[in-house]
DNA sequence: GGCTTCCGCTAATGCTCATTAGCACTAAGT
DNA sequence: ACTTAGTGCTAATGAGCATTAGCGGAAGCC
C-alpha cells in the first residue's frame, strides 16, 4: 500500500484510459469509469480527486515516459552518428506508440480537454520532445548524412508516423510490434534521404 | 434561396466546423455555434435539424470531397506509371489536408462522435480511400518500381502524414502549401524506396 | 388591411453529469 | 467494546445542455 498508487487508483487510471481511448474524455462519465472497476461513480472520489485529475495524471505520466524512453534510447549512441541516433529515436518512438497505444492516443487527442495550468505543462513537454527530433535531423543534415529540405517538416513527418501507429496498431495483430518498429525506423531514414535501410 | 444551402445553413456549418476543430464536438454547444453566427442557440433549429446533423453533413461532405479529389488527381495518369500515380495521389492528399485542415481534422477525430448509421457510412468511405493508396503501392511493388516490405504499412504511413499536416499546417505560414505538398510527395516516394525526388 | 412565410427570441422541458452529503459496514488496533 | 481508517452506497445539489413551445415582428403579396 504505497501512497501514490494503492492499486485502486491505478486500476481507476487504467480503466479510465481505456474508456477515454474508446469514447473520449468528454463522453466518458465517472459512472462509466466506476462500472469498469466495479463501483458506483461517486465512490471513485475516495481514490481520485476529480475526473480532470485522472486525465492530468495519465497525460503527464505519458509525456514523461515518452521523454524518458527517448533519452535512454539515445544513451550511449555516438553523437556523431546521426543515422544510428535517428534510427534509435524513431524505433523508441514507434515502440512506445505501439506498446502504449492508449496512452499515446489519449495523450495526443485530449490535450484540449486539459484545463489551463496542465495543458500548458503537457504542451511544453511535447514541444521539448519534438525539438529533440528536429535537432537530431539538423545535426544529420549539417554532417551531410541526411538530405532534407526542411528539418522541421521531416521531424513532423516522423513524429506523425508514430501517432498513426497508436491509432491502428493492435497488440497481437499483424504485423507485430518488432516488424512495425523495424519498418518505421527504415521509413524515417528513407524520409531524410538515407539509402539502404 | 436554394434548398440545400440558403447561405445561412452554410454559415452555420462553417462556424460549427471552426468550433469543432478548436473545442471538439462534445465540448461545443449549440449556443456557441449560434453566437458565432450572431444568433441564440435555439434559433439554429430554423436552419439545421440537430447538432448531430451538422457533424454528419460536415463529415460526409469531407470524405466525398477527398475521394473526388483523389480520383481527379489520378485521372489521365498512365496506370503503368506507379511513381507518378503515387506522387499525384499523395500531393492531392496533402494539399487537401493543408487547404481544408479543419474539415480533415474534424473528419479524423470526430468519427466516434457520429451516431451509428452515419459512423459506419463514413468509415466505409474512409476505408475505400485507404484501399486506393494500398492498391497504388501494391501495383508499384509488383512492377518492381517500389521497394516496400508491406504495402499496408507504407500506405498507413503515407496517409498518416496527411493527417499530421492537418494538425500543424497554418494558412499563410511557413512553409507554404506548395512547399509542403512538394516535400510530402517526395517523402511518400522515398518511403516506398524510390530514389531521386 | 389581412395572410403567410421566415426567422429570431425567451421560457420551458427533460435530461445527463460531476461532485458533495451523510450514512453504513468492515477490519484493525487498543 | 470503542475507535478509527478506509471504502462503498444512495440521495441530493447544482449546473449545463440539446431540443421544443409559443410568441412576435418584418417582408412580401393580395
């Protein structure tokens, strides 16, 4: 029984995530979430302070996980090997979006359901993440390894591929996670003009 | 005063589209839409049958437009030139998403706000559109012009790029529509292994 | 002037919700 | 046995919202 998660609040976050993914934040009621964990709506308030707070916890955790994954994917990769760095970053990005499709999906679509103080915080984390990719590409261009007219467009394109994965990917379906990750890593490199995946 | 559009309902659809884009369908109220056209909420019912109907009209019109532009982009392009066909299809796709970002944005995100009979209809149109791209890529692979391990993944990737454009593109911003369209056409070809843009 | 059509308005109506109050039960701990 | 957390429940509360009723005015037509 830790303080943050005492199992019950985790269950609630998980159930809410599933419902937010399927119905959207606005269309999900506290009663729905309660039913998903075997409880009436009002009882949820014993474990979480509000519906908005559920969304906030889900979204900030997601963005932090994503950034953490990104950093650890690049840890130990030579800074002067932009090809390998972009490949690793993209693979981590895509793997995260495949493995945590609900989190990524909600994280992308429900930003507007966040109420001001939190919205800005999440948006800041998000643009920090975007900047990582743009920087990666700019380095590659500067080193003459990439051929991209606009690093910004290329980074948007690569990031958007990940969001797409979160939409259509199904665990246990075909193609599997590894195949998608590999393929999308190749896509990213091709996008910036690297030959032979 | 024509029957379908008598200006007023068009104004309402346009205002609603803007609001749905910014706030989402659920979070937009009839009073909001009314205010945007200078009228109280209930007065809207003189021009449109319901809020849901506004969404339905927006979304079906969007999907039909998209399919129409796709077909006309390919009209007259040699069937045995998959490179040119994919380039044209992608350019039309991206141009549509840049030029009608609100329509495309709402069309992608509010499918779940559509009530059953319509949701299915829109989803059918959408998968018809997806299939066009997959077929295009399969032909290219069969003719040996494309190098794609999975036509399905490649088509998803290309389509997702378009959705991304609808999210971040701003009319009058940089890069402009033509630059984005050209760049994304090149991205699509690179994705399927075509060299030299 | 009287009739009709259009279109806007305010006041219901009838939900659906998030959230709060207040009560009850259980399991420890003492 | 008494108390205290912890957790659930039902019944408010209070707001927001789509939609409907019913009224009134303006414009055109006779």
